[in-house]
């Protein structure tokens, strides 16, 4: 399979990101305005990266780097999952984190999100704690962490 190319998001990516938000995060999708604001660079700590496969949008990730790097979103089009695209996005997230001086990536994941938990486990994330009833539907969040590496 052609490998994906990861790049900084641009304004033309906003509709694709918003559509995937609705599919991947149906209980809490980010709005067009919020995504457009983040992609425009007007939120100084926030970076959006996009993966293209054969020149077409395949997925995205959002990271906020302050003292640590917080992975806020990562999602891949359903038909393209299990082909290494999120792994490529995560490598870009680690690179952003390293560039911003962070040495740790943190994230929250739904306890019932088996796919994402499998993905994070594969990439060396370990559990730091739990946040009970963190999500709108009452689901617990697991807080996961991994050391920043250039090649996850
Ligand atoms: C989680 C997600 C981003 C993974 O994306 P992906 O492109 O399929 O991941 P990759 O192909 O890079 O997966 C790499 C490894 O992660 C693990 N993994 C990925 N999907 C998995 C699954 N469904 N079950 C178990 N392990 C999985 C595997 O070890 C996999 O390697 P393998 O395919 O050689 O076994 C994708 O499932 C997704 O978009 N989910 C919806 C959005 C979401 O829940 N995001 C996370 C929010 S915290």
C-alpha cells in the first residue's frame, strides 16, 4: 500500500476534519468554527496535522504543547484503519512535542474505546490514572502517558 504523508493542516482540510470528528467523536464533535480556529494557527499552543494517502485526506491529529504535549484528537477514516496511518500521525505528534520542549505525551481515552486503547498500548502508553464520569455519557476516562520519542 502507498504510505501516507503527514503535513500541517490547511484551511481546505477543515470540512474533512469536521466530517471525521462527527464520525469518530459523535458525543462531543468539534465545530467547524473551533476546527477552523485551530487550523488557522490562532491558538498558539495547538497544532493540527493531517495524513494524506495517495493525495487524499486520510486522518488527522491535534496536539497542544505547553510543558507536556496533550494529544487532543487522533482519528483515521474508518475504511483506512489498521494500515498504519495513525502510527504516522503519532510520529508527527511526537516530533511536535519534541520541538516544543515536551518530554511527555498525555491523553485521555474512553475506557470502552478498545481500538484506541490497543493503538496506544502498541505505542508504549501506560495508564497514569482514571477520571470517573469524564465523558458526557458517564464513561470513565483513562489518562495515558508516554515519553516523547522521535520515532514512536
Ligand atoms: C485509534 C485509531 C486512531 C487507530 O488508527 P489506525 O490508523 O487504525 O492505527 P494503525 O493502523 O496505525 O495501528 C497501529 C497498531 O495499533 C493497534 N491497533 C489499531 N487498531 C486496533 C484495534 N482496532 N484493535 C486493537 N489494536 C489496534 C495495533 O497494534 C496496530 O498494529 P497492527 O495493525 O499491526 O496490529 C482509529 O481506530 C480511529 O480513528 N478510531 C476512532 C477515533 C478514536 O477513537 N481516536 C482515539 C481517541 S482517544
